[in-house]
C-alpha cells in the first residue's frame, strides 16, 4: 500500500487505512472544484438512516485551491470519519485517484462518487439496502442546469428536496437508462450495462479481485468501461440502481480533456487492445512480470531467445502444460501452438515478422519482434523485459 500522500483529517495524522471499518466507504474524487466539493460533502452530511455506518474518503488529484484545509474544517464539524488523500497533479488521473481512496479504507463496501454530484438524503441508505453478494450497483446522475446549480447552498441542502430539482427531461433519460440496463442484465450482455464510476457501489473484495482501477489510463475516459469488463470476468453482475436513487450533477464547464466523441479519446487505443488481464498490471498494487501466471511453450529452451525468456521468468508462477494461465507465450522459431485457456496470447518473433505464420499472428493478442542473434545477452534481456512489462 502506497499512501505516503495520505493524511487523516480528524485528530491525529496517519498514513494507513482507518482503524475501524464501516459498512460502506464513500470515496469522493475531486480536483480544483471547492464549491462543488462543499456541496457534495454537505449532501453527505445530510444523509438519513445511516448514522454510524459510513465513512468518507476525499481523494484529491492535487488541488492547489485550499481543498485540504476545507476538508479538515469539514471533518471537525461532522460525527463521521472523514479522511483525505492527495497526490501531485500530473494530468487527468482518475483511476489513480480512485485507487488512492480505496487504499485508505478497510470498509467492506465502496461507493465511488464524483466530487461534482450531490446526493439525495437517502442515497447511501439505498445502496446499503440494495447491495448483494456478486453484484455491483450502477448509478448515474441527473444534470442540473446552470441557473439551478447557481442557487445551491451548503447550508440549505438539508432542507432541500434534491431529487425534485432534476429536470423532467433528465428524469426521463434516467428512466430510459434503467430500462436498458435491466434488459441488458436480463440478457446477460457481455459488456452492458456499462459502469459509470462517478456513482457506483462495489464490494471491496470484488474491487481487489481485479486489482482496482487500471492506472495506465491517463487522460479522460474509458477507465470505467475497463473496470466494468474486468469485474464481469470475475463473475460480478452489474445492475442498475436508478429505479431507487440517482445523484445530481452540479453544472460546470466541460473538462478540457473530454472529447465530443468517446472514440476520439486518448485512452481508446489502450482500451480496445487485445489481451486485457483481469487483474490489471498497475492498479491497487503494481504487478511485475514475476507476479503473473505464465504459460511457456515446451520448446522454450531450444533457442537463445527462449532461454533468455526462461531466465527472466524463473521466479514467476508457471502453469503446467495445458493448464490455464494469464499469459500464454509462443516463440518463433519454435513449434508451439496456442492451445490453453489464457487472458493474453503473446507471440515473440526472432527476426522478421514473416518468420511467424500468418494464422498464428492473427490468433495472437500481442506480437513483438526481437533480434536475438544480433544482440548481446544484456541487450536481449532488456528488450524482453520491456515486452513482458507491457504485456496485458
């Protein structure tokens, strides 16, 4: 657990998780939106029917606007635990921000929230009531217009019927979204309904099973879709809670890193890659090559390339012949074929790409070309290390 930037906003500083786990941890991500964060925290303080059952983690992506001091002041005024974690800002890193928040809590259930979406008073109670083993609950937000957003005040949220503020058109969109989610869930669709990370509930052990959010996603978009796909792989069903509750998005200008079309986002090529590992390489913990389960070909020791690869993976878990693995490796020259169940099929070719059969290249999720005969052992080891580090 790397929490060197984490501080507790209650009496004594700490760099570890909370001493006492609650039923649910509300993990609120934020960056440079103090007014919005203030409204969100005020709406959390107004939650009903959940006293003593929740804690709040504010996970900040490096704000320089007094967010830390504001959270400390808020923590001193409420009767539930409030903790803060922050990291130096280096671009849009929502996956890393959410993981940092998750690391600070030992609570059984995680409710991820965006720091610009306020909650109706029964929002947390609804998640606690609806949660079930093997399920992740998907919420969403109704978007408030600019003029309505401007009238919101922290000191009046407790007496405001927030759900009633949602425009009729937004409520209709939420109802439509729920119906589609119900239908996709009934059909056991492989990728829908899609996960929206700004309002979703996930059991902690399920989040840990996939190693949390993939921190290789830097920039706007796709980290939520990726998390949803990996949760499905470990058997988690994604179900909508929009028939029971939703959050309300407080207006602000669109993030400059957002693109009008999702397929134009900087993360799309990485998201669409083949060979996605269920437990991502860079998540709650870093997973070096020695942490993955590899399936090596029977002829791995027959070539200089294979012998170098075998030495690199000497301390890594290796599946027996025919057994499932995370990454199955084939080498050319070599005689092996992709035959076992794996999450990523990796083909490493010595020399020219044409040295591997076209049919084998099509089956491979990732193909890398090296030149073993023209490199020193040190150079070959370095090149193979880069291949293995990027796999998955």
